[in-house]
C-alpha cells in the first residue's frame, strides 16, 4: 500500500546551492516542502580513495507522480558529478498532511 507521497534525500557540500535547489523545486511546485539539516559528516569511496566531507542534507516531500521530475531537476541543478538523490516511498502518514503534499507538488501553477 502506498500513500502517493515520497521523500527525496539530497546532499550537497554548499548550503546555499542546496537552498537554491530547494527554492527552485518549490517555485516549480515539484515539492510541497523541504528541510535542510546539517552540517553532517559524510564518508564515502570516490575514485579509489576514501573521502570525508562536511555536507548538508535536504529532505524534500513530493508526490510519487512528481518524483521523476524532481530527480531530473536536481540532476540539472546539482554540481556534483554523481549527486546523492534518493527517493523513498512513504507507506502511511497523517492523511491531511499526505493530501497537502500531493496537492502542493502537482507542478501546476496556482
């Protein structure tokens, strides 16, 4: 069973750049809302080496219908060669909130 809502996780080392991505998605009505968390410490393998970096995490709420467009737009705007963009389906939640997310991330201008 699906609620029709997704959470998209995006990280970036530049808070202002991540804020700009969030604002763009809000203006296009591809997401209903988002939270920025951080800084966080990220550790990962990249091009054969171990990396550690301070990054910011965005948690973006959108509809399943808009999630593909969110992924595409984040890839267009993000400066990383391989940005972390993960979509997690929300199974259940407070129904009025879920309905609000779906309505606000319709991609349709008001």
